C-alpha cells in the first residue's frame, strides 16, 4: 500500500522538532545573546502553560482534554521533556502524572534551615482561648474563667510570641491591666478580624463543644473595641513596673 504523499512546500508540524528548535542555543561560541525562542507547536504551548501554571501534576488524558482534537499528547510530552533536558527545570512523570520540577542538581538552592516551632503548653493555649473570646480581660478574670491560678510563664509566653498584647486598664480598684489579642494572632490563625473567630456551631462541629451542652451556653463574640469600663494605656507598658507585678502568680495546672 502506498503511503500518502505530503503536500509539496508544506512543513511537517512535528511538535518534537518545533519544541527542540525553540530552545536551540546560539551556534557561535562567542555569541552571548540569549537563545532565540521560535514559535512552538500550539499543543506544546498549551501543555507547557497548563503544567507551569496549573499548580498540580496532570495526566496525559487531562492534558488531551485541553488540546486540539487529534493531538498526539505523547509526542508533545516527549518533545517537552527532551527540550527541557539539562535546563533549570525538567518535565518528569510520576505515578502517571506529569509536572515540571527543578533539576536534581539544583536542589541545594532550595535547602533552608527552620527552627522547629514549639507547641504551646496546654495552660498557655487555654489562656489564649480565654483572652481571644473574652477580651478585654484581666488576669483575675482569666483565672476565674479557667478555674486555676495563672502563672507568669503562660502569659509571658503569649506576650513574647506576640499573639497577646496589653490593651488598657480596667476602671476598678488597682486599675488592673486588660489583655487582648494582636494582629499577629489574627495573621497566624488566618483570621480577617475577631468576627471570624469560630462560633458556637463551628466549635460544636469541630468536636470542641459537647453537642449535649445546654442551649443557654453561648460563645462570646469580641469585637476588639474599647470596653466602657476600660481606659487606654498611657506610655510604654514595658516601663511600667505594675505591668510585671500584676500577673506574677503561682504555678499553672
């Protein structure tokens, strides 16, 4: 059987050839200009864009759905793989899915040392929860809500991390400090504002509140505004001796 003749004068749309030509380096060793990237085969350009910008690895069938009908996806992928061989990123297949990744010999560029974050003690987490939902709240009020004495360490730790800040002073004998959460607290937990704190239904759904709890039980909704019985702080708190004396207490549970 005779093979069909190719139309004379028409270039063959071979994706492998076209992709390789697009990344052909300059011929002259003295030529310092960057490689001239020529036009890529349309299907190869589509695959390249999807794999680069998609954010997830894709199967050949998933790529085929986004390409022109009749596209030889295997040829396109093989062409891209060969075109990127030896470059800073490579096209690889893992588990039947294709993705771009950095070349193995460049892995050292992405190595970094991170300090392992320490988990907050239970007492500090409980204190943070009380402050978040009951702010502005004083040390004595925190102890009353938790039912145990508040040690200096728990509040010190939250202040050091930056999730808690002194807000003002309560208009009561001794003018005790009031505490609230900071912008760093909102940022760390991905909250737009205090209004985004989980409510009663959310806490129940997460298993943090027993579904059998009394219907009268409610979860406070702080708004961060100055309380009617709260005066704003004047001057730097760090220089106020009362700030340190006020929350020195016994051991936490």
